[in-house]
C-alpha cells in the first residue's frame, strides 16, 4: 500500500510504502498505525529530497507528522548523506527531520555521532542540534 501526504499549499509532502496497515480513527482525522517495513520518500518542491527506511511508522494527521521507529535510515537524494537513528519524527509543515537515539550522520569522507538528538532539513543539507537550530530560526 502507498499513502501520500500533501502540504496545505498542495505540494506533495511524502509517499509512504508499506506492505500493510491497521487503522485507528480519532474524530475526523485518520491516525494510521501498524505500518511495518516502511519506505518514505520526502518531497521538496514536488521532487524527492530524501528516502527514509524504518521498521515501523505512525502517521499523525492531527499534528502533521510521521513517526518512524526502529533502525531508521534517512538517505539524501542530493548528495547521498545518511542519517541513522532509533527514531525519526518528520514534521511536515516545518519541513524538519528530528532524529533521536544513537544518531549518526555520514557524508563523503566524514561522520559524526553517536549523538542523542539531531535535527535536519528534508535533504539533510542543514543539520544542527535542537538548540542550535532554534537559535537560527
């Protein structure tokens, strides 16, 4: 199954692929859980920015976020940088990837980590600790 997300401006936000899912309904918003062995393509200006693979995922439409858990790997489509973590929260409207738990960033010729937490933009071209990220906003 493929589930697509869309930003308020109509641009494609993500495309999530999973062999199957279970559903929980809360009010008018559909919360999907039980997504296993997922692959998510994150888009920027309707073009693939990165691909995320994880053991499981939950889509939270109410808070406009994806929560991916278990051996999470984000790969930038721009320069093939990789971000690995125990959990990733992708905040759609903020266009931000929030990685927690044994976070490692690897690019050509260098790597950093493990770190407890790291935030990045959709294509991993900007990364920072949460404190440093907030100071630049």
